């Protein structure tokens, strides 16, 4: 698992499609420079002394999961979190009538801007894993406490939780 978090193994997220990620495994995301984050989150990362912001799993393939999370294909948990952190909000009323009101989404223009921001400011790494993916992911999250992981993170960001709640409220408002 050390390979996943070894900072020298990270690559620009903009180059993600160059890798043939058609296998199961784990991935991690780091911000290139803490200074690109909004001030309150910058302070949280400085306090943890890391640039690691997310650890995730690809149980079908890493490519499919990274498409969801980093290319906005289905507004995954990370995508919604980074969007909220960057001060994007869902369209008003967009969650009304939806069965899962946690899955807010952003406008097409906002998704494009979020993806552009990630391509400029994030690095990623990955490892191939066939077994115990979820167990290993949980352990790595609980040990490293990446700021955008909201599950299994003993130090999850209260600020991020508040922003995500605000997004859900906007999506449910008329």
C-alpha cells in the first residue's frame, strides 16, 4: 500500500486517460499546491501536513470510477465534494422528486470548470488490487484522513459537511 501514497509515484490527473486502468484497485488524489484551495480548506490541509485529499476504490475498473469521480460522468462523492469546496452549487430545485437527495449535481458549465480545475491542480496515483479492496480502502482512509473522504474518516471535515448540506438544501429548494 506504500506505493499508493508514495508522492514520487503521482502523475498529473490531466494524463489519466493515458493509462490503461481497466482493472480493479485503489486510487488516491493529491493537490499539487495547497495554495489553490479556498482558505478554510487550506488551513485544514496545513494542519494535517499533507497534500493527500482523497482515497477511493474502483471495484469494477479504476477507469470507470475515475471517470465518475474526476470527469463528472455521474457526479460521484468526490466530484460533489470538490465542487462544493470550490464554491459551485447545484441548480435550485434540481433534487426535487429525486429518490436520493444526496446526489446533487452541477450545471454542465460548472462540471466543465470543475474538471478543468482538477486537471490543472490534482495529481493521482493508483494500484491494482483484486481482493480486500474495501477493507484496505477503509484502513488507508482511517489512517491518513484525506480531507474529502467523508466515510471512514475519523477527522472528516466539518466545513465540507456543511457545504454538502448547503448543496442538498439548494437542490431541494423551490
